[in-house]
C-alpha cells in the first residue's frame, strides 16, 4: 500500500510521504476498474462524479504546490469559477486514465517537494473569504492541508463508488 521511503530523510518527511501515499492508495482505489462512463456518473444527491473528483484533487494539489514553490495561487474571478465548475466533472473529451495520469504526475512532484523544500518556508495566502487577511502558510502546513483535503475527498469518492456498483474501499 505505501512505498518504502529513503532512510536519509528525517522522520517528519517520511511520515508525510507515508501518509500521503496511504491516502492516495485509498483515493485511487475508488476508481479502479471503472469505465469513463461510470467515472462520469453522479449517483448521489450531489453533482460530484469520481472522474471529476480525481481531476479536482490533481488540479488543487498542483495549485498548492505552485504556492509552496512560488507563493502564488489561482485567484477567484468569474473565469476561475467557470473553470472550477468544469474541474469537478469528467468532460467528454477527457478520460479517467488521463486524469489519473495527471494526478500521479502531480503527486510525484508533491512528493519531491516534501523531500526537498524547507518545511518552514512560508508565503502569504491570497485574498479569499476563507483565509484570514494577512495570513501566511508554511510548506509544512500546506502539505498537511493537502493530506486533509485528500482524506476528505477520499470519503466522497468512497460513497460515490459504493453507490455506482457496491464496491467499498475499506470493507
């Protein structure tokens, strides 16, 4: 389930990498064996679909790694809101394999950052209603946030997958 991490890393980095690997395993397990059509289904009261969740997690994680590296993130204007809505859907010209591949690339980059960046480095958060004005976020806190978001969306994905065909990730 989790890959072995190099022993030359400090225990905190190893713990972060192992926790991310475990959550990614459960998250990606929810889409194993699905067709693109099944990945587009919205079988619950929400408008979430499994393919869209994978795409959302990939794009959001990429945004946060950009923040760790450069201190910038996408804003919240109207164009971004439209893109955000499409982010939660697996569009007709997209495939489940494609968004899983994107997520694996993003995850590999995140793991490299966990191994190498100064975890205490920080940047100011962009203006947004959900951030305290003037708040900064360290790389460490950002990686913990990614882990929390991944676990949150794994729960969504598990419920959707069970509704699609009865498969459960943990039982």
